[in-house]
C-alpha cells in the first residue's frame, strides 16, 4: 500500500513538473511573439512616419558628416548643420544633410542647401556609409580670386593663363570625385560666382547658373558632366569631358548647345530693339594641359548660324 502511494506521489510530481515546464514554455513563446510583434509594429510605424515626413537625428548628422569628411581632399573641412532620415519609395532609406558648408584651404567657399544619399540601416548604425551616389541641391561655389600678376600681359597671354587655371580646376575636381569613390553625382540649382579665372575670361553669368547636371566616370581615365540650364528664356545644354592621355596630359572638352545670342552679346536683344536675333548658337572649347601643368593647346569655336530676325515688316 505504501509502495503504491509512493508511486502515485512520484507520478503526481512528474506531472506537475511537466505542467510547469509547459506553462513556462508557453509564456516564453508569448514573450518572444510579443517582442517580435512589437518590433514589427514599431518598424511599420517608423516606416510610415518616414514615408510621410523626415526624422531629424544628431546621430545621422554625425555619421554623414564623418563620411563626407573622409572623402574630402586634405586641408578641406565640412560642417553639416542638420541631418534627417526619410523613406522614399523610389530610393528607399535616404539620409539628407542640410546647410552643408565646405571649408577650403585657400580663399573661396562651397556650400549646399542639401546633400542626400541612399543608405542601409546597418550602415547607418554600425558600418560605414556608402556614398557612391549622391544628390546635391542648392550648390553655391565661390572660386578663389586670381593671383595679382607681377607684370602686365597681352590679352592673348591672359586668356591662355586663365584657360589653364580653368582646365586645371576641372581636372582637380574630377580627381577629387574619383578619389572619393563616387559613381554618380547629381546637381540641382547650381550657381558659380564669376570670380578669378572665370571673371578674367568674361564667362557669361548665364552659363554659371544651371538647373541640373550629372557627373559620372565613363572609364578609368575619362569622365563627363552633362549640364542643363536656362538663359534668356531658352533652354541650353552643355557637356564637360575630361580625359587623361597616355603621356599624362589632361584634355578638357567643353561643348555648349542652343545658346541665345545675347548670352555673349546682350545688346542684340535689348527691349525695343529691332530686329531681334533669336537663333541659337553653338560653342566648343578644347584645352590640353601637359604633365608639367602648362597649357599645350587651346581651341575654341563659336557658331551662330541660321539667324532669324523678328519684328521686321515686309
């Protein structure tokens, strides 16, 4: 009788242990399920909020400021005022840096109202940001002033010296973009101040403000930037191509299309002046800078054809 009671007691204890373990397992499953569900709901709410607005975080600002600083040439510094995180249906998770200022080692300045790039969540909080493709809006560039010459030069020599500075600046910018690892740079609403070599070459201000541009490397030694702008109510386009030759020389080609004539000579289309010339013009420039940094070749061509005069009576 006692043996049967002991067996019954042992069986009851075993059943109670099993019941306790099963209950604990159910609670564990509920906790895990609840945690996962909470994470899913949190992620859903965050994704909805990011798709409807932006989320400003100091962590985002520090991350993108560090990533941009690492891609700048030596002697350059960058300051990001604010940064935000947003979700865009066409780009995914996007980091946007606002009111960005770049400090240059020499006189001059570069600023942008916004720089944005797509990013992965893991890179945002753990790894490094992948800034291969960026979009820059509201870019303002103030080139350094041209050095004061120690002696007077002829007009032809002034053109050659400033053309060399422009070609060298294009090559340096291209090298900086390549060195930073960029694969594509989109620009919107860019303005360059007519200063230094640009001022000395009398580059029209209408060509220094453009609505959009796209830079990308075409090969290991060739890059191209396509530009689109407005002047005198007309759309003009341009391309700037830089190539490194086998002997180390740099070639810069500039091609402009659909230019209103008054871009180069404003009196042509003054109000009330008849006839008014509205035919588009075309310009091309080829600059070659040798490995020693001297201008080896300068070719320019300006074509204004198919003049169409308006306002004349037959």
